[in-house]
C-alpha cells in the first residue's frame, strides 16, 4: 500500500514537470510570434535593427548598450515607448512584455 501511494505521488510529480516544461516553451513561442509580428519590422528578426528602425534610432539589441539596461528599464521602454518607439501599454499584457524582454536577452546569446 505504501509503495503504491509513493508511485502515484511520483507519477503526479512527473506529470506536473511535463506540463511545466510544455507551458514554458509555449510562452517562448508566443514571445517569438509577438516579436516577429510587432517588433521585427523596426528591430530586425535578429534584434540588430532593420534599416527603417535604425534610421529612427533603434539600437542593436545584442549590443552592451541595450543588454546592460535592467529588465525594468527595457520593460518601461516597451510599455511607454521612447522617441519613435511606439508604446505597447494596453496592447500587450505585462506578462507579454516580460516575455519579450526575456526574448530580447535571448537574441544577444545567439
Ligand atoms: C516603428 C518602429 C518600432 C517598432 C514597431 C518597435 N520599436 Fe522598439 N524602438 C524603436 C526605436 C526607434 C527605439 C529607440 C528609441 C530611442 O532611444 O529614442 C526603440 C527602442 C526599443 C528598446 C530599447 C532599446 C533600444 O533599442 O534603444 C526596446 C527594448 C524595444 N524598442 C523593444 C521593442 C519591442 C519589444 C517591440 C515590439 C513589441 C518594439 N520595440 C517595436 C522602434 C520601434
């Protein structure tokens, strides 16, 4: 009896782990899709900036200049906008903005 409940417990733990991994990659995919749809036209698919975006003053996301800024600073720029960068507050959820910041960090590591 004891070993049975232990096994059930292990199975539940395993199932939770699988679900957590599944939802984490779904989040990453969402951020990638949002980035491609809303940001890449100015910031480039690789984050280094499109010709239009660079002309407007966007910076290379993979540069130190951008990467040394705190997550909060980058989130605020995405939410409130800056210069020619449009504000996404109200258009994107806080969690989506957070995922985009993580996505931008990921671009620098490639
Ligand atoms: C219309 C073009 C445009 C679009 C679309 C756009 N941006 Fe920007 N973005 C800019 C410009 C221009 C700047 C530079 C603002 C400045 O420093 O004056 C900027 C700045 C930023 C910065 C700060 C780092 C930097 O380059 O100075 C972040 C982070 C950022 N954008 C993220 C995003 C995200 C995420 C999206 C999509 C949700 C997005 N941007 C969509 C033009 C754009």
